[in-house]
C-alpha cells in the first residue's frame, strides 16, 4: 500500500503576518499587504511598490540577531518559519533515527549587495575598461565574505538541517516560481518511496532588491500602479497590469502517516497529489493553451487518485499579469472540463504579492488554513470582468466552502508548472473511505 | 496501485554527453583521461582566475559546439543563445550530446520525458551592468548609485533576469527537445548531480516518466563564482594543481564543465534496442550539518555510502571502484578517506579510488556528473584512469588512489560527492545484465 503523507507543522512569514494564525486573520479580514517599497530607496525607480514583510525583527521572531543578521532576508524568513513548523509538529522532542529526517526547500537566488557590486563594476571600467582583474580586486576589498558565504540559495536548507539535527538529504531546488511547490512535491515522493519518514519542506524568497526590481521591471512583468498600491494586484481583472513583488516563507513538516500517528502528532492535513510538467514552449511565455499547466494539474489529480469533481477549491497562481491569468484560466478549463465553472478559484497574490520561488509554499499554507476553517479567501481587486477569465474567482469576500480536497497551482519562467493537492485528513485507508462514500 | 511497483523498477543509462576541459565530446574526454602523454602536460593559466584553470577552451558557445543537430534544432538554439550564460550553454550542449547518443528522440510520448538538472546559483555578470553604471556616472567619472532607478535600469537588457535563473539549462533543453514531463533543477552545489540522478530515478519509479535527461553544469571561473569559491574552499593558489589524496595537496582548482546522461526505465529501453552504459542500482544523500566541518563531512559521507550500499543490495566487497569527490583540499580529502575507511574497513586498502578533479578541476555543480560519466566510460572500457597529479601517498588518507592506466574498473562503482558544510550524496552503478 502506498505510504500516506500528512502535514504536522506549518510555519510562515508573509506580508500579512508572521504565523499561520496571523496569515489567516489577514486573509479573512481582506487586508492587502502591498504598499510603498521601503527596503531600499526606490524613489526614482519606475516601480516603487512591493508586498513587504513589515517591521521584520529577528528578536521578535525568536532568532538571535548576532547569528542571523549577516544572512539574506529569505534565510531569516526560512529559519523563522521552519522553526515554527518544527515546534508545532513536535519533532524536535521526538525520538527517531535522524537519518530519516531531511530538508528540501525551494529558496530562490539571493542577490549581491547592490552598492558593492556596482562600485566594483565602476572601478573596473575606470581603470581597465571593464576587465575582470580590477572588478575582482575591488570586490575582494569591499564585499564582506561572511555576507557572501550566506548569499547562496541553499543556505536556508543547510542551516535548518543543522538546527533540526537532520541527518538525511538536504536539498534546494530552483525552478523559478514553482520551486517551493516542487520542493514539497519531491519531498512527498521521497517519503512515499521509503527513503525518509519526515521532511521539512517549502521555500523562502525575497527579490525586493534593486536587482530584483531591475530584472522584473525590464521583463515588463510588474504593475505600475505606484499611486494606488492596494489596488495594484488585480488577478483575473480586465484592468490588470502586472504583479507586485512580494516576499516571505512557507515551511512545513510533512511525514509518513504511521510515523506521525505513533508519536501522537496532531495531523493538520494530508498531501495527496503532486504533478509537475514542462511547457516545452518558450523561456519567456507560457504555452498559449496552457498545456504544461493543464498537464501538471492532471498529473496531480492522477497521483491523488481524484477526479475533477473532487476538488473544492483552487488557489491559483494568479499573478495579475495579462498573460498568466488568461493562460491559467485556459489550463484550468482544459484540465477540469465543465467542472472548472463549478470550482471556486482565488488568487491570494492580490493580498500577498508574488513571493516568487516561495509563493507555492505560502499558498499551500493558505490551502491548509482553508481546509481547517472551511472558508476560502477571496481574490481582491477582481472587479471588472475579462472575457478571457470567466471562472468563479471568489471576488471581494471570503466564502464558506465545505470541501475535502483543495489544489494549489503554480507557473514559472522557463515553462515550469507544478500543482499540489491537500486533503482533509481522514482515518482509515483512503481507498476504503472513497468506496464507502460512493456506496 | 497504478504506480510501477517501485522496488522492481530498474533504471539504466542509455546516453552520455560532456563539455569539459578534458574534451567536449565523450570520446575526447575518455582519451584525455586515459592518455599517458596528456597526464604530463600542464594546463595554461586562465584569464581572470588566480590559479591554473582547466576550462573547455575549445568550447566557445557557438552553434557548432552543440553537436551535430537537425536544422530545426540548430535554429532554435541559435535563436536562444543570447539568453544563455556559459553554464547554460555548456549544460545544453552536454544535454544535446546525451540525447543524440541515446537515440531516444521521437521514441516516446513527450509527456513521458522528464528532465532534472543540477546547477549553481548564477552569479550576476559585471558586463551586464556596465552600460547601466556608465549611465549613472558623471563626466568626471564619479558614479552615483542613487541614479540607478532613473538612468541605470533602462540600460539593462530586457531579458537579463532570464539569463540568471539556474533552471535555464533544463528549460532550454525541454524546449529544444519537447520534453514535457516533470522538470526540476537542484541547486545544492557539489552534491546536486547525484541528487538529480536520485530524483530522476524516483520519477521513473513512480511511473511519471519513461526516460529522464539528467545533467549538471557549473563553473567556478566566472568572476563572481570565482570569488565565492575562494570564500568557501582553500584554492591551490600556489601552483594551481589539484592533487586529490596526495600528501602535498594544497587545495582545489577552479574549473568548469557540464555533463548529461539519459536514464530510462529498463523495459522501455530494451524494447527500443538502446545501447546500455550501466544500471543505477541505488542512491542516497545524507547530512550532518550540526557537527564541526571535518566530522560533518566524514559522518555525512559515511552515511551516504552505507545507505547507498544497502539500497543497492551491494557490499563493499562487491564494489569495483569508488569515484571519490577528491576536491584536493587538505580537509576534504582526509574526511573523505576516513569515511571510505569507516564503511569499507580494510577493503579501503584494496578498492581502487579515482578522482577526476585532478584532470578537470572543480566545476562546482557540474563536477558530479562528469565524474559519474568518467566512471561509466571506465565500466564500458574495462579499465580505470590514474588520479592525475597524485604522486606521494598521504599516510593519513588510507585509501588506494589509482596510479596506473590498466587498473581494472570492475563491474560496479560508487560515485560520491560532498559539500564542505556536511552534505554528501552517492549513486551506485553497475554494468548492466538482464
């Protein structure tokens, strides 16, 4: 029989709050985390808004400043969220073989120090027309090795491996905006195939940085509604004009069901489906019919042994760019057929912004919260219908929906797609429950 | 259960491709590793780097470096070249070679073809920002970073960010070859390649793919990666030579390269009459971050070796050779030798150990798969290659580095890699027999 994977710990750091409880409160009160960009002086940038984790304070998050202050924001977020999840799951006190505990995150690229980098470029151009030698000698002088050593995407996973005394695999993956979704899905597969029993998984990212804004702005991906930050992210709305950079972390303890039951852990939900697919179309754009996105959704359903009608809510990628929302809508229709019109679909990026590689993990936390409360969060700023986006996007207000299986879907640059399904945990064999219900 | 009964599934290697300082075709690569004349030649010092830098000097990133391709694919690659940094170019070239070598093109439903790569964080290249910095500089040469948002940003190429994503080698390969299965990129530095092999096997075992293109690419030679490599490890600054396990080793040598292999479910491969390089018997990764550096590496590697042997149904006595990480630093090689000793006991004195970093230097995430391919070629050819620059035995490293050209390869090997923070990954491979 296939090993079942349950969630026993959830941790998050988001623009709406730095714990699952705060996140839930923010989502259901319809708060919007988008505001003026404050993390650096963006006053002359074309984009001056972001969804920041406000008033981030290591001490308030329970982290020792001296140890973590040299780390990028995403590492700090990941440590805080990872420790929350571990604490809730109680695995720190559990007695088990630590070779059976691994870490798999989808943390993104931390950027170099902007001033030190551009100063090094400038020095090299002044002295030898841009040759590498002066760049390197200047950089060696002005970059802080301690900061640089921490500025790697795998450092959050490594640190958390140490903090949890994990002795199993430690990995980080980057597949653009589906990174953390895949990290969770691949963790699930590692447990299913018996390599480990417990995984800390999820992701963290912050691209609210001069390089991040430069990159996304040059790709014309960002909303330019600088004067009205709260209305900037408009998923599936006819007047949408791009996404807003967000940041944060979502981390989970997931484990084999028997392992969780034996140690008496509280089970918060079951991860039942995972699908991943490549568009194999273009690096810049999604396939015009969303074939990769539809394939990921279909594969997630197949791996969960569920039918389209079983899904009660979809947390969409819904970035608020013209192309994403149109293609994602097509893909949902392609994968769900007529059922697509029945399933409520919302994009919480309207409140959280786009936490890039971490978005899937944060949205999985949203899905677990929705399963627990029976209330799904709305798509804010969805006001003006778009003929290309004709599903039920849960506009304006949160909605009570009693459902047992929910899906989160993500899409990334390069044609990356991934979807996860989480289900209410039910005792007994899943197949037996399904058969009993059918009878 | 509609999944393949996962313990029964056998995964085999049916194609290989390389871009390396030892050659940018598989044949050249093997010839260099096994050429007694080559072994006495030294590498020229590279540009910008501080040490002797093994780099694939004949890889220029021009379209002819991407192996012999059908016209349609040449067109797609040529168009995409401006979006590819050097790591991506090398990764794509190695991937194209492996696919061509395996002959799987057109043999499968695209939905059943996956891809999993290992890569490093892509460092921002100074040259991409020169125009922006210039635009923020006054006539007297003063640079004002505060002007960036207004004057600098628009001088950056519109698609610049897409060059910096580590998943680009995998994405380009998926696009060029219509691979629509699962796609992922593991950015876990030196242990990425073996982890990518393990993830691909999981994907085949869970019946989500019939074949997966696995590869890894890396460089420690671009300006910023080079700085980072220096922050992380001892570099053999003084003579620029990597001497794995040698008593007088002084550090690692920056390098670059990429490799790729095609993994296939056995029945699928046999049905189409594929050439078979070997079978992946099992894999495991382990960590011990909390311990101090030396103990962490020794413990993690010991654990990865032990679990890989168990999962593959092998014992130290049945292993033909070990392809060591062999970074060439004092600490790393010692910890590794101790770990091998911990698991192999006295057999560590007789089991041959090779380490291609003596030839190739440290190609970051790319090294692991190049080393795996070197050992696959050794299986195929029946003999190993000497550890380049290994001359004086280190009494503390109680393993047996290969010094001869005719040393038998055996019929199985372990490919191990580690990362100095206490991470290790290992793959067991054997010659294939039904």
